[in-house]
């Protein structure tokens, strides 16, 4: 049972049914058979569960749907977070009394073209946007169109926009760096993306500031694009600088796999001869037994849908955006002796 506010998931668990069944009991009771409906209603009463007024408001809108664009920007097709975040949105939508509608603007001449098509067709009531970046035209377009939205990711360079939630990359890399220090690695280098990447620069700052706080000069570093071959090439020189007994914190799991390949190519054992960490807790991280950071995608999806509902009710934007700290997932690549 979760602490604090009772959720639809708590009701589903206590009643031994799915969240969709609980949602049907609240919205479409005619879809359930008598005993099931009675059991769910009894649990709702016992736990004191009350659907949020925001969710009720959303159901009164035209469609009860929230739009989410796939492959919105840049190299999102290689983004290890895109798929699990889409799944998290779909799962959390049930508890918010709505459903998720995905779409793609692939081939569109404008980054807002797909949104305009969805609005004209009255397919959705609001949007969750992702892949935010400096100069992103979507927030202003949605605001001018009067369409509520919430963003996964800070709208970089726009402190006036506060309807967002993001992963605290700086805090995550601080946790990674402290983990490597505690594990006894002598020098801790960094492999990131070229400077100017808002997300990458944020993550790098956590590594740098933590080393300085512990009286360590930031170790050697290198940068490359989000590409396995480029990461492997960059790792060869970085391994020489860090040396055996050191560690390399990486901005992503893909970069960490590049370091792992370069290390094994020279006969070094990850975790023993060289510590390696990534970010995203992707399938690659599990496959190569890499220490990584897991992003709290379910909590972020739940928060963003809550923001959307409040905006649909006519509520104000939050005073500030919300940062969610990722969770360290230790594995063999940063455990000396494994």
C-alpha cells in the first residue's frame, strides 16, 4: 500500500483486479459483472479512495485523450528512454481517467505541424511533449493555440515556462561519482557529449562538482556523439589517461558500452581494472552488467498527467518545474573484485 494519498493502483491491488477494472467501476460500472463491481466498490469505500477532480474534469472534455509525439526531435530514435516513457504514460493514463494517443510528425516541414493536425481533428484535449531543446517552438505554439500541455524535460533557456518535469542529471552523476569514490577508484574520468548539449552539460556538472567537493581535481575527460563506434574510439585515449585502477563515468549507457568494449579489447576487466558507469538503465546496461542510473519515468509520467489535468481545469501553471532524482543501480562494472 502506498503512503499518503490512496491511488487507483492501491485499490486494484487490494481488490485483486486490474487498474482498468477499477477505472470501469468508477466510470463505466455497467461493464462489470455484479460480484466484481461490488468487490471493487467495497474496497473503494474501505480505503477511502476518491478520484481526483482533475481526472473527472478531463473526462468531461471533448475526447478524454492526451497526445504524445513519437520521435519528436534529433536522434530520438536512438533514445533508450523514449519507449519506456511512452509505456509509463500509457499506464499512468488509466489512473488519471484518460487514454494516450501517440502520433508522429516524421517528414513534417514544421515541428508543430503534427500538433496542428491533431488539434484540427479534435483528437486530443492536451499534450505531453518530450525532447525539449533550446529554441523549441512547440510551447509557444501550444500556448497561442490555447491547448494545455506539460513537458518531459526542461524547456532550456525559458525560465518562464514551468509546466515540466525532468530527471535531475546533475544529482544523478553526483551519486555516481560518490559511488565510484567510495568504491576506491583512484582517478575518475568522464565521457560525455560535446559541450552545448543542455542535458549533457547538466550531467557533466554533477561529476565535476562532486570531485571538487571531495578535494579532487576533475579527472581526464573526452566527448563524442551518441554513437557506439565514436564512443569506443574516444574511450581508447581516455583509458590511457585514467589508467588501470581508475573509473570512467559516462553520460549514457551507450557511451558506457563503448568504454566497456575498449577496456576488454586491451584485456582490462570492468569493475576490477576499470570502473564504468552509464545512465538510463537500458537493456544494454543489463546485458553488459553496467552500473547505471534508472530514471523515475513512472513518477514523472504521473506528475505530468496531473499537470495536464490541472491546466484543463483552468488552473495556473506551477511556480516552478519539478526535478526527479534518478536511482543508482550498482552492477559488476563498478565493483572492484568482480
